[in-house]
C-alpha cells in the first residue's frame, strides 16, 4: 500500500549474525557460506499467555556460488515455543520460512515460503490494497492467499510457493504460483485429498517500468480473495509520478464483480508528510453493495525524539482511524502510545496501548506494555495487536518481556 496511512506489520525480532563459515571448494572461485543467527524472549502476561511464556528461534542461511554468475541459496527458521504440557522444556518445535532459490544479476527462481508476485508490485495501491480489496494478504506469505478456513493461517492444501523474478534496466517482472494438493470443496471449505498430486494455482503476474519521474505497473492476480466474493480474477493498472516534492498516483482495477479507479497523493512539508486518497467503485448489482467510494487522509510527523502518525479513512461507509506517537528519552528508553484500528473487517477491533522499551545494548531489550482491545474475549487468544509506530506486536493486557538477539 502507499505510505498514506499504512500501519506496517512489525516483526518481533531482527536477526543478528551469530557466526559464519566460508568453505573453499575444489572449483576454485566457487565458495559456500553458512551463517547462523538467533533470538530468544521470556515474558509474563496473565491475560493471553496465562503467566510466564518463552520462545526462541534459530536461523540458518546457506549460499553457494555456481558457475556463470549464478548463486544457490537456502534458508530455514527453527521456532521453539513454550507449551502448556512442557512447562520447563522447549515445548513445541516448528520450522518456517524455508526457501530454496537460484539467482543471478537478472533472474531469480525461489521455492518454498516465498512472497507472491503481489509483493513486488510497486504501483499505486489505494484502490485495492485496503480492507476491501487486498488479495488475501498475499504480500506477506504464500500460505495466506489460500485461506479457506478463514483463520489467517493458510490451509494444509498449500504446500509451497514458487516465485520467478526478472530485472532488466528499469523494467522488472515477477510471477508466482502456489502448489496446491488435490482437494475437494464443500460449503466453501477446501480439503486436501491427495498430497502426492500437487498443482500450481493462484497465479500472479506483476510488471513495472520506471522512466524518469514516472512509473507504470500491471498486476494480475488469479482467484484473488476479497470481501465481495472469493475466487475472482483481478487486474490492476497503475501510473505514478513524482514532481515538485510530491508523489501522485492513479490506479484502475477490474474484477469479475467490480471495477474502480483511485487517486492518491503524498507531500512532505518539513518534518510533516501529508497524504490523501480517493477511490470510486462500480459494483455489480448482484453483490448487494450500495456504497461506492472510499477516501482517507493522513499526517505523519518525525523530528528529533518525537514521532507522530495519524490517519482517518472511510471505506464503503465503514470508518477507521488511528493516532499514535513515540518519544525517545535518550539513553535507550523509548515510550510509544496510541489508539489504533486493527485488521478486523467488522470495524470493531480498536485498541489503545502504551509501550516502554529500554535498550540494554548488544541486541537485548526490556519491554513493558499494556494494551486494551475492544474485541478481546475470555478465550485469551488476542496476541497480535500490531502498532503502526515502532512496529510492536502486543499481547492484550499487561506484558513484561526480556528479549535477546544473537
């Protein structure tokens, strides 16, 4: 999405290199490299985690130089999390984010837990990348686009993603697909029935070209998921321009049930960045949707120790807004607070929060936070309150946490 009012997704921890080894092969110029990194966290939260919790991650990255400028690489995350049955052991062990790829200066081919082509699309996105038309959050992870259960975690039928990228001068392209096991459908729920017979589904293609102060893009997403209907093919055309210090964008979108166009602009004024967008939709009468537009405004301020971000938008009659700010007291202490809207499409998941984080140096930090969300229930599963400023992922209630990066 454009930087008008996006609340970016935060990662819990960043990886810091633990050790590396380079092995000279018999081929002479070719060499292999293995790097390791890790992180760990122990914390206390009574509302979501039922007391003390901990998790740790071990990350490995492999690369091998091949002939003629090609490089092979692989990566894997090993996630260790506490569980109710293993209070004082490392609990559950899972792997994630595995990717195998081969690439050179122009081309890349990746297989595994890859981004989709949608992630490479740099066109104007106010038209489609909001709560209404984001293609199944496909920018982050291949599994999320195949979410037949509606839990945001993907489906067992999706086993891997394939991503092909190419660049030549100012031109770039990306194509992706998802390997889906043979499945049956009943009541909108897909169930894998043959894991030995995988097909490539949910294809996407993104093209982009930059020429001076202008840029153009094309996105095609097969079976894009949105709030109007599932399994719709989506095509988006975009044009962008940057001049007089401002960024302008125009988009046109077409799916099976709706067409639309969008305009957006952002303009910096000293430490302040102002933004606005407007979208007009034309729905098929069969959808039953009566509202036909969306619009939003945003203000971002960053100067010295102070950061402030705010936005307001209305999407087909549903309002969303957020106000957040942070102050850096120096000596490693940063306090962040805000009132935000989350990702629930029913528009009932507003949350207020405050976070104090102290940098202990060497990749270690101590965090104290409190978050109160309107959609919390006693099941205690609200562990993903994402902030726009400083990118925290908070638990509901009060949390104390000590984290390390290696």
